[in-house]
């Protein structure tokens, strides 16, 4: 199935672009744009608009263009696109077509739709205890593994589209590779399988909150404690990168805090799941964040190219996470909606963290901003060098309060 963009008027008339997977297509004058106009259509901004396709779903996001974007004659900031819609910007008109639309009805028993789809029984060999998390990929349950009576976390993947057997098999094949990751700061995937067509993962259970919850409930962290936590996260990232695995969706909600005799113990969740989810076409949604990354923590190169994400993207996301837990703010303002956020990520430098944390050591702020560089080549050569730069600012032994470890 394809989303097809046909340029029917303007300087690039006659060109056709076929999008057959979850990907972003940027239009504008910038060298980063997939459809670039340079100076032959002066009414285009550098980053004018973006089409996010996940066939058959498709949407348009205006990236804060100076002259605006029209869909079917109406100026829009965001719009769902359908077969036959017409996009106009500057002197250029683009027709949207969807090839291979499936019109046969889908039986409700095979269709998973978020909260509507409940799992009545645990997969064979497990017993559910309680739901401990929900997200774009499904539900996470605290569960009992019957074979050894150990407490585990069961992630039940709930797709918002009918799953073909090959999609499920592809996801499980990708996910099973994650079982080889064995690191103290990465949540271990113990087993994978599917139950009545619903893929699941059995993972190590961590008795502790995620960083997003800690900051929400207790406020931003002192930079020394945050540095100690991020050093553990970067250690886990470095190990995974050595194994050729990229996280793709690192954020505070994907970092769980357990405790040890030495204090905070960070555990990275959902390692590599974004690639498996996206690659297996597990979602019909075009919402960037369902398997593609979370916009507020996403580097510019990932916005432009969802498929070819490299190690520097994780470094950026780690720095954006560091920024958020220390300052209580995102590195780019999220006001104005997702279209404005994408525009800022693609065209503006992150806000200086010193605006929110004036007493932050200059060298630490500089390290965070280097890792947040828009150009991947300007970041640290690897997450190890990022860790070396921030290490002097860590506490020797961070301590978790009892309140911070409660669900």
C-alpha cells in the first residue's frame, strides 16, 4: 500500500513520490527537504510543511511557514489527508492518492483499538496481578510467571490495525533479538510470544517509578543527582550501541528508577521496540510517538527520516531527557501544538538551559547543549564521550527517598 504525492502544478510538475512505510516527507527550500524548491518557488519557507505517512493513514503538518499551506483550499496547521485531497503551497499543487486501499470490513474481534481491547486472560504460563502502565504500544502488567513464581512485567502489544500473521512474526523476530541485551541499566527481555494474535514480551520487573513520574510528583532534580542517573543511562546506551541496537525513543517515561545499596539505579525500558513496532507496521496511526519516537525528545534528523536512525539520535534524546529532568522544561517549547514543535526542532537551536537553571555549572550546560546540536556531526563522537564530559558533576552516592520509590 502506498501514499502517493503527485506534483501537478509548479516548478516540479510531473514528479511523483511514493511513500510505502511510516515515514516523514518534508517539503521546502532547505537542503534537508525531500522535495526541495531552492529558489524556483520563492513562496516556500525553508521547512514549509511535512507529510507524515503510514499507509493508508496520512497527515500534513505545516512547519510554521511564512505563507501557509492549503488543503482543499483551506489554510491549515495540521490536517488528516485522504485520497483525492489537494495540497497547495506557493505556485505548487500536490495531489494525494492512496494506492491499494482495502475496503473490506474488518471483524471487530480482530481489531485492537486502545482501551476498547482488553486482555481477558494472561498468556499461557502467566497470571496477571495488576496493570502498571499504558502507552502507545499497549499495556504493561505486573504478572506472576507460573514456572518459577517470579514477578515479571508483561507488555501486551495492542495494535490499532488488524494484524497479519507476517506482521506479528516480524515483530517477534525483531523483539527476540533484544533478549541478548544483558546490562544492569537495561531492562532485560526474558521471553516473547503471541497470544491469539497479540504479541507480548516478558521483561524484568522493576519496583520503582519512571523519571517522568518522579519529576511530575517531586519537581525537577538537582543537577548532581540527575547527572548520576544519566551516567547510568549513557552506560546502558553505550553497551547497546556496541551491540548495534539503537533505542529510538529515549525519554523520562522510559527510564525506571529502582534502588540499590548505592542509591538510584536507572533501568532503560523499551530498548529497540520502536524499530520492531514500526518495521512490522503495528500501527495505522500517523501520530509520531507510536513507535517512531516522542517529538519533544526527537532530534531533527529523526523528524526528517524516521527509518534511518543512528546512534547520535539516542545521544540527543538522552540530552533532551537530561535537560527536562534538571530544568523541568523541554529544550524546545511545546506551546502552539505539534506543528510548532516540529518547526522549532527543525529550524531553531534549543533554549539555553541556563534560562531555567541559572546556577547550573557552565561546563555541564555546555555538554548538554553539545549533545543537543542540530547537526549530528557536532555532537560528541559517542555517548561515552558525553558521559566523560558530565561525570565530574555527579554525586558520589545518590539516595532515593522512600516517597520516590512508590508507584
